[in-house]
C-alpha cells in the first residue's frame, strides 16, 4: 500500500510525510572527500589582487564541470606564505596564511605595498562534510604578487 502511495502523482510530499512514507529522491548518501588534491587557475585581477580558482582535475573519477567542487567536498582550503627573496617554500602545514571557502574563487587582496613583486607559495586541499575529513595537499604553486 505504501509503495503505491509513494509513487502516486495525486499525493503530495506533505501527505506522504504525514503518512510516514519515505519521500522519493531524498536519501542523503555520504560521499567521502576525494583523495586527489584540487587543480587551480590564478588570474591577476588588479594591482595587489589575485583570484585563485579551484576545480577537480578533469581526469579524476566523478569530475564535474570546471570550477566546481566534487562530491564529498564541502569547501576548499588554501594555505600560503609570502616568501622573502631566496627563501625556500615551507610545507603547507607551516604556512601562516589560511582561508577556507566553499565558493569559487579565493580573492587574495590583503597584500601590502612592500609585498609587490615577491613570490607567494600556495597549497590547496579539499575539506569534506565531516570533521577532520580532508584530502592531501596539492603540490606547491607559486604566484608573483602584482
């Protein structure tokens, strides 16, 4: 009987809920955070203003359109550090600058005038919907602060 009511087009979801019938297409399946790290694209948007777009790499399983988060990723985390001339890049966990964001792109515009022309190292990783669920860091990529 419930199966007939679940697929009956004359019964709306309010009635189905009142009758205790599971709604069609509303099961919430948890997707694990991707094991791969995000891809990136950096665009100079002005003086001392960078935009970092992130996406799932095209060849990865479950890849959607460009500039989108994959299933299982609630947001993207960016870490970085402005490097002094001749300074080596630190590991991602040692970088002081951090930003977590679910929307694309990351807008980086809090640079000082003294930072112009310096290199900045950046790392990206996916952050899942569950606590402490993260992917590995991307390889470091460098930008010159405009």
